[in-house]
C-alpha cells in the first residue's frame, strides 16, 4: 500500500529472493521509461523501496505519480 510521506508516495516491496526483486525492478524501469517518470528507489537483497514525486512540479505528488504507482502495483501482482 502506497503512503504519502514528505511529499512523496512510498511503498516497500518484499520478494522471495534477490532475483525476484531485481526482475521486478526491471519491469518497473521499463514502465517508468515509457512514462518518462523515474522513481527514487533502493534495493537490498529481496526488498525494494520506491519513492515517487514529480520533480518538475516542485518535488510533490501529482497525478503522474499516482499513475505510475498504479502501474507498479499491477507489476507486483504479476510477480
């Protein structure tokens, strides 16, 4: 579940192992590139943390972030 924190949408995703986490990040990267909207993220072993905000809107949450978050949720459900 995404939470809004400090003008960013945030979610933590956990996977069975590093390979699954990395595969998820690859799918997110493809969608982010299509949307020309790139997340701030961190990966440690099987955990991926993602923060979304729109930089050109002053680093706040916009509809662009909401759309990418929804796409990311769809990718997670396919993992």
